[in-house]
C-alpha cells in the first residue's frame, strides 16, 4: 500500500518537474512589464497624447488666413446732401436704401508669442498627466511584487514538505522492517503513515494556494499560466542597500514646476501687442465713393495693430497664484522625500535584522539535522519510538520553515527597498 502511494506520488512529481523543465520561466521584471502593458490605465496614455496633438494642431491654425463673409441691407432717414450749387456740376444725393456685401481676409503676423506658449502649455500638461499615470503604474508594481513573492514562498514550502515526506518515508521503511521482525509495534508504523498523509495534505493545500496566485497574476498579465510554470528568484545585491531616490513622483513634481513656468510665460505673452495683415473687398451701393450712387466693387487692405491693456490689471495676481502653486509643489516634494527617506531607513534596519536571523537559522538547522540523524539511528536500533523520531523530524522542519520565512522576508525587504527608492 505504502509503495503504491510512493510510486503514484513519485510519478506525479516527475511529471511536475518535467513540465517545469520545459516551461518558459517567469522573472519578476518580466511579470511586472507584462502587467504594465496589459493594465487598463495604460490606454489612457494614448488618449492623452491624442488630445495634446489635436489641441496643438488647432492652435497652429491661428496662423492660417482667417476668412469672414458678411452682408448688410439698410435704410436711413437722412443722407448727406450738398446744397451749395456749383455751376455746370450736378452732385447727386446717395440713396437712403443701401446694400453691402463684404469679404474679409486677415493673416496673423505677430501675437506676442501667445500661440507658441499655449502649445508649450499643452505639451507640459500632457507630460504632467503622463507622469500621474506612471505614479499609478508604480503602485501596480508593488501589488505584482507581493503576488510574485507569495508564489516563491509557496514553492519553498512545497520543497520543504517534500523533504519531510522523504524523512518520513525513510523512517517508515525502517519501522516496517522492525514490525516484520517483531521488534516494533504496528502502531509505530501507523503514526509515521498518518504524519506522511498529513504532509501530503499540506502539499495539496499549497498547490491549491499556488494555483489561485497564478490565476490572479494571469489576470494582470492577460495570460494563462500553467501550474508547472517556474518562477525564478530575483537576483539582488548582496551588499548594503544604498541608492538614489528615482521615484516617478519626483518626475511628476518636476513636470508640474515646468508647467507653472510655462503658465508664467503665457501670462506675459497675452499682454503683448498683436499685428495682422488684412484685406477687405466688397460690392454694394454706395461703394467707397459716396458721391457715386451706383453699385460698385471696392476693397481696402493694410496692417492692423491691436494692444489690449485689460490683462495688466490681473497679470500680477495671476503670476502670484502660479508662484503659490509652485511653492505648494515644493512642499509636497520635500514631504515626499522626507517620508521616503524615513521609510528607507526603516527598511534597511529590517534587512539588517533579517540577515542576522538567517545566520542563526543556519546554526539551528545544523544542530537539528545532527539531532535528527541521531534519532534516525536510534529508531533503526529500536532505542526510541516513532513518536520520538517524529518529534525530531518536526523540530528540524520547523527550523527549516523558519529559515524559509526569513529568506523570503529578506528578499521581500530588499525588493521593497528597491521599489521605495525607485530603483526596481
């Protein structure tokens, strides 16, 4: 019965390992990149770019010739008359009903740089919006890191359960031989079998948890992940963690400050004079010659100059508002750097603590292994019972589980440090 169980489990493990050998391994960087590419928010980046391009294109059209067509029919109660008689000359009076159709063409020549600054504002505003998305995508990375490390933790626990089962199988073989030789009770063998089945239950639980994690990651990366997929451990620096802060929030603060500088320039350009060329042609009665009471064509062309001083009343306050907003961003940046540096100090302290614990874990495991090996020999010679041997197996397992936990905690602490500093 026991051999049959071992053969079935061995075949399952062989198939599982075979699947892992041929499966394409996943890395943390690869999973993060796939999650970013398939995150719905990423689509907003293209929409921001399209909005910017359309707005800039429309602004550029301010320098295209502007056409206007107008018409007018009027009747007036009085018209200009020349009552002084001139010998030999008859001066007709214009009609009281007058008609006019006008076509106006204007070409902007100089606008004080307003259009240029508005285009620059659109570019800067798009950059700010893009950086806001990058900040949100960076938060996604923290979620993916947590899921990925959970899979690694499950894999380590599965490997440890397999070691326990091998130790139990070794003990079962020895006790089974003792039972056959009449030097041990069958209850001792049943104790080890029950513990082996309990460990096998743990394998089933871990497999189910791992499957759920893979399905969750699969949703983020828009892929179906095989249960035999291999997740590689990230390779991280062994030396003390010390990196410059490169978080996307800093780029967002910088982009916002550039936007405020652009708004200052726009305020200045709006208060500068503007000049344009114009041509106005028309047909009506009378034309430009009021002494000719007939329908006629006419035109006027020249340079138009305009300088509005109304903006000077508010420009000082508008610049002050921009300056205040800039100062708010400076405060937010300083607060962010303070919080981030504080968090990095705490994370570095956590890394140092876990490294010390792992060093002790190695010593504890070494001692537990020697005790278990001695108990194994004692079990074989019938000096101790199966329960005594099982106690030492569980003690070693607990020590190894603690080391696994500490190793994954160290890996997570280092990844958290790199993520917090913006270097991952």
